[in-house]
C-alpha cells in the first residue's frame, strides 16, 4: 500500500497499492467493495462527489468516478 485517503464521518477509505490498483474499503465491514486498475502512488478523494484523483510515478493524474468505477480523465 502506498497511500490511503479517508474522511471523518465517512465509512469508506480508498487505498493505492503497489500492484497498480485502487481499492475502496467499507470500514464498517472491513471489506473491499471496488477495485480499480491503474498505476497510482497517491490518492485523494471527495466521497460526497464520489470522485477520486490518483497520481503515479509516470507523472499522470487520473480522475475516477466511484459510481461508475471508470477513469473519466
């Protein structure tokens, strides 16, 4: 794991991992509910907007829609 983004008052966290994935976690259940594929070393989230921004060593930023589980930019 290279990074984690969580928010107070949210039951979710998003992690970035060395296996080039992002994982959305349900903190109450302790389970992974979404896995997204894409190089990432850092991550920030807006859980209210259901979006995440990840960045990798390749210098690229990716904007993720957590509702559709797709990279949108």
